[in-house]
């Protein structure tokens, strides 16, 4: 069975939870321990159906066999990127000096969605170094409307004269 990318979240949700399952240092230590036979490590998940279904167990088995269990977060991230792309969604990050109010965040998300004609999943980050304004990143684009960037531009302009 293959994990399908697209609208719908069963495989997406299941894969997104995998890094959390392996995040416990004790679990990770067992899964990467080469002194424990791979079949015994795999049996931990096969014997616990409430953790993973058949597809999740097969993926875990593959990761344990190949010694790549620590790559689960990157795999989940890439799967999410592909799922977003297939569904026509865009991930964006807005960085502000102070935490955005819910309404402001929704407004940024709405305006960006309208501009891109796609559904936007917005993550908010607080970074006091930008002083004020905001910095918006989506795909390979960055819109830096921060006070720090403007001050840097002024600094360069004054230094050039």
C-alpha cells in the first residue's frame, strides 16, 4: 500500500505524528541500537496496532532496516510539502517583533491567499530583532517590510554618500 499525497489527511496526519512517536530518547535509542536485531526493533511497532496501522508499520520497518529512523522528521516535512503542492496550498511564515493577534494573523493569511489565488497555511514567528513591521516568506520569496531592514537600507544609503 502506498501513502497517497493529496487532499485529505489520513496519511498526512499519520506521517506528521511519526516524529513525535520517535522523539522520546528512549524509543529512539532502541530503534537505532544495532545490538538489538532489526526484527526485534520492528516488532515493537508491529505488536502495537494503536501506534501505527499497516502502512505506518511498514514505513517504520523500512526506516529501521535502512538505519534511517532519525530521518523521520525530514520525511514527514517533505511529505507535507508534496501534499501541500498537490492540494494547491502554499506554506508561508510571517515574522514579527511581537506576537500577532489572531485577527491580524488571519488578515495576513487572507490577503496572501487572495494575492496568490491559493490556500495559505501561515506559521507565525516572533523575532524581536526585526524591531517592527513584518517579514513574510513563502516558497523562495521573501518580503521584508521590517524596521530592521529599512534601517539597514538607510545605513547603506548614508554610507554611500
